[in-house]
C-alpha cells in the first residue's frame, strides 16, 4: 500500500480479536495479522481536539456510502462516496464525492474511511 495521511496519535485495534497492534504490523495491508478483518484506527489530534475512528483500504475497495477523508483533511468532515468509475486506462478511479465533486485515486492508494468518533 502507498503512503497514507495520519494523525499524530493512532491506536490500531482488531475488534474481532480484541488485540492491539503496532503501525509496522498493519501498515502493509491495514488488516488484522491474525484474522484478516479490517484494523480499526483510533486517531487523535490534540491540537484540533479531533478524535475519529478510521479503517484504511485500497481505493479499489471503496463502495458507495463510504465516508472518505482526502489527503491532508483528517481533521475536517469526510465526503460520502456517491459513485465510482473505474474505466480509466491509467489505473485510476474517478470517485464521486457528495459536496466535493469527482476525485481521482490510484487503485492501490490507501484511503482513510471514517467509521466513527471516540
């Protein structure tokens, strides 16, 4: 997986195994090394008092309804995926984001998807 935007404090947990992992243990797949389920990331930015829960996935795993944070905007509101066009010859996805418009991701790009707050 490619570079991904992060917040200063991140805790990586599997909600199935109830285990905590290090960044190095999950950074290549963002999946639990033991059961394969997505890792939940409890991310915090003290400067902005932002406390969010994320999962990270490849852009080609996005589905309608995912709440996506664009790079550099983890402390802002996410955008809802309303459509995905994967017909690009450059291995790009054109993703329709409600309130933003179209945004292009490479298919292997790691995407921050908000699943909650804490």
